[in-house]
């Protein structure tokens, strides 16, 4: 069986990570599996573990009173689920639900935060990988807000 | 005395052969030439459609049909489009065209179609052309984004494409309800999730300009060179023959050098405000 | 007489030319005094010409003045240009009649052929530019082409420069060099007035043969030449055209556009008086009973919001952007589109701008790098 470190380095998201750093991340990671309909986390829960999807699909939704939950984004292979683990108070702001059989790498947020804090070089490398994901997500959210296909 | 004159400014008569209801406010008209002969066209070109006494608008050709006809998908947004969308079978319309440039005819490359909303209409004839000669291309991907699952154009045809094993079809919506099990998000995000060889690909993009800006960004990020990206531009088209000046985009007349334009040729204009 | 030949006629002999043109079926058009300006209209008799009048022009100002002599062509250009006749402000493109579910389309027949009398050098260039716009591209404007094929042009060399003239900068004047059937230089001698006539075409030669003429003297030729040189030296404005095409494209973000936008009223006067501006719109009409419909073409202006309207709004919504489009089109895009500048230096846009925006001044300002405009910030000293 492959070790988590080597699985990790095969993921495009962590491509090019050196052995030492892969070991650091791998030490915080575990394999997870979610059945269709199963929640990865709920709004308000502590953001103690985030996920990197290896296969499957995850829908992010928010609950609107009197309505079905509104899905505002879906994520797939090699995408990161969750950003709130990076910023205090480390609580999820939405629900994440698997819409098909999903296999993911779960990463212990507190563990990774601690390692980043202990080794700022490593922390900086992690930030360089996560920040572009979140900035891009902000940009696409803006495009979504423009509602470009609406009738004017 | 008045005599009929054949000129690019005078419409030819067409008859509505069929009306297909696409969405509550959108139909596809099958327009049959009264002359019995439809002029040749290239996917991506447009016609000027005239509703008797109401006016004329530019509409891209969304395909061809039986009886040498043109297909045009019309959404009710203004007086003319509303008049056209409400025509019945047998009604006559004026048609001038086809005008403008078409999508590039390429071979032996990967082809990525990126469509947003009604932007799927001008791409449909190009998609049909590629699928008809599927063996001549590498990977083929159709990435389509729309507002809501209930506003999905050409639903049946999309489903038909999706069932083919040799085409990668990805659909995404901006807003969804719980009944939707597909992607939620914007169409440029699908580009990063699609497998293709950026240096051997041609991308054809059509949709609202803001969506195209984001799509171009995602294509460039994926490594597609500017000269392999094609966009269909929209400007105010009145005469369609480069004589009225309305459709200018910097030095370009969109009706002559567009609507389909290679991105590297307009890159500097694309980022200039109010050009 | 061969093309290029020169002859002298007494001034009154010009009436013979008018008569000959009318006999040949031409509608004769020329300058005449109306509504406080010298405009172009139907003129059949030399007495209708603005004898003894001139115009004084500056940015945002046009004034008729009495001359000290009785010159017939002693003025520059007024608010009209010949495009009013060759590319009319309103033109029926076609009409349609409904029959049952269908309709039938007919187009209007050709009109009388035109003789333009008193065309200036800048205007000859403007006509040549519109010829390229309408007849040299992938699509041809049939009705424009029909009018141009039969046009007879009598040019007039300018004996003076106007306050807003800059044809020398644009290489379009003051001498009428080509594109005419006959050209006239008005010579006001102490005893009698004459015209030096130059033959520009075989049609021109045939017309000249119908009136009495004699060969010019050396002194007369020298006098005409001196008058043109004097005009060339006294241009009211100048425009540096070096790399103008590139300059306008590169300076799309120059703050000067916003400044011009703050002054500009978006009235569209400059586009209406410009002899090369060709933009049009179409209007569709139908009769009340819905049985008849038609499409007319009207002059349009890129200064209106409607001009760049696409579903949802106008592309050029700010006045600055519309001014930029007009100027960049005229001096830069035109070269890409038609291989020539769209400006002939006639100065009309300067004269007829109600706030006196000066194309030569605006183009020159772009050569001085400007700082990108920022929100105004009040600096408070600590």
C-alpha cells in the first residue's frame, strides 16, 4: 500500500512538494470516503478538518428558511473544500455535501496550522498553494454575482 | 417607376417553416427561402432578420434545417426580437445575409467550445460540424454555463451530445435548486477541470462579454496561446456591411472582421473601457 | 482641349456653364446665401452666388461679412458639405407592401444627375474619401455609387484661408489637384474679373468648349499661383500628423479625453458638418393599417447614446469615450479601415462646435503625457 506522503505528491495540488514537506502534510492527513448525500461538514461546526477531493463531487450549500438549500458551488477532483480552517474563529460558514461517491484526503487543520506556525518557510509554501485557490474562487464568485445571463 | 434591386441592403423573403419552443421566452425559427435556395454560410456568421414594419436585428445562425433553411434562436428582449419570436408558421420575414466571419475550420487539434447562456446558439453549427467529422479532431469538449437549470438551451441536443463517448460535455449553472445534481459555478471554472493539450487546441468562446473575459483568462492560464482563442463579439449591428459605422470596436467593424475574432488581434481593445 | 489644359473665361461666362449643365440634364448645385450662412443648394443663375460676401471663422464662431470686392467665391466653407447631396441626410432604402402573409419589396429609382459647382480642394478630398467608404469595400452602396457615377464637379481654388482651416497639414489643399471635371481660380483684376479654368476630365473639356475662352497669359498664371501660395501660408490652424494613427491608439487612457468630455455637449454638430462622417441609422416605418412599410436611412452621430447600444446598455456611455471614438476614428481607425485619414482639414468641426472644441488642439494635447486621472483627494496638512 502507498503511504499517504506519496499519494499526496501525486495529487496535482501538491505537485512539486519536496519529500520533507510532503511528510509534514502527510502527517496531518487521512483518507476519507463519503457516500452520496453524506455531509463533509455543516455550517457552524468547528473547521478542524478540510478536504482535498481525489475523486467525486461535493456541493456547497446554504440553508434558506422555507426553501430547499441553495447550492452555490460544486467542487470536483483536486479541489479544496473549505477555507474557514485558515482564519479564526475556525468555524464553517456553509454545508458541504457529497453528491456522488467521494474519496478525499482529510487534513487536520489544527495540525497543519501548528506546523505552519512552527516552520514559517513551510507555512509560506502552504500559503502560496492555498491563496491562489481562494483568490480564484473570489473572482468566479464575482462573475456569478454579475448574473451575466439575465435579461436586462 | 420603382424596380427591384438586388443589394446587400434589401432583404430577401423567407417563410417561417417551423417554430420550436426552447424556453418560455426563446424560440428557434426555421426559415425557408422563398427563392428555394439558401445562400451558403459558415458556422458563426449572422443574418439580419426583418419583422415586417417593426424593424431589423442581427441574429447569429444557429444551424440549418430541412428545405434549405436557416435556424435562428430568438429571445424576446426588444421590440423586434419579440415580434420575431411570436411569428407563426407560414409568416414571412426579411433576411439579409449571411454576413461576417465564421468560426475557424480546423483539423487535427483538440477543440474546446466555451458557451455561456444564449452563446450556445452561434456555436451550435460549429459543434455540429465538428461532431459530424469527429475523426478529424483530437479531444472535443463542450463547456456550457447558464443561469439556472430551467434556462438551459437545446436541452435534448445537449443530452444527445453528452451520451456520446467521444465528447466531453460539462454543464454548469450560476444558481441551482436541490433538484439539480450537476455543477454549480461559472463556466470558466470548467476549463481548469477539462483535459486537453493547450498547444494543440483551438478554443471557441461565445457568451456575454464579461463571461468571455473570464473564459479567456482561464484559457490563457491553462496554457492556450492567444492565437488559438476565438471569440464571437457583440456590437450594435445596423447595416451589417460596414457602411453605417455602428458596430465599430476600435478600428474593427464587427460586421466585417467579426463577429468571430481571433483573440490576439483584439487583445488590446478587449481591455480598453468603452471602446 | 486635353486634360490639364488651362484657359481664361470672363466671369460672366460662368452662366454659360450653368446653362450647358442644365441642358445636359444636370441638377446644378452651388453656394448661396441663406439663413445667415453660405450654404449649398440649387443654383441655376450666377446671380444666386454669394457675390461680395465672405465668412469669418473661429472656434465656435461663424460670421458673414461684406467683402471690399465683389468676388463670387471669396469665402471658405459653410456648415454644409456636398455629402448632403451625395450621401443625403434622409434616404428611402426600400418600401414594402403586405399581401396576405407575405410582402413585396421595391426600391426607389435613381434621381437626376448632379453638378456640384464651387467644390473646394478639401471637399474634393472628402468626396474621394467617401468614395472609398461607400464604393471600395467588400460591399458597395449602390445608390451612392449611382449618384457619383454621374456627378459633374466644378472645383474652386481657395483665394484665402479661413480661421479654422488646416488643409495644408492634411495634404488636401488649398489647390484642387484631382477629382474634378473643371477647376476655377477667381482672378479679380482692376478692370474686370476672370476665371482661370483648368480641365480635369474629358467631360470637363467638352463643357468648356461650349463657352468662350482664350489662353491665359503668363501674368495670369503667375497671379493664380501667387494667390494659392498666399492661402497656403495663412492657414488658421495646423495639425502635426506624425504617427497620429499610433498616437491615438496608444493614448486611449489619456486624461485629456475626460477633460474634452466635460466640455463636449454630445450635440453631434461636428459629425453633421464633417464632410467625411458617414455613419447612418435606419428607421423602419409602417402605415397605420399595417399594409405598407419602409426603411429610411438617416445620418447618425456617434455622439448619441443609442449609437453603440447593445442589449443592456450603451458601450460608450460617457461623453469622453464618445469624443474619443469620434477623434480616434477620424484620425486613426480610418487609416486602418480605408487607407486614408478621415480628416481633410476643412475646420468645420471647430467652427460649428458650440463650445469651441478644437480637433487640432485636442490631437496636439495627446502628445503631452498626462497623468491617469484619479479621484480628487483633499490633502490635509498635518
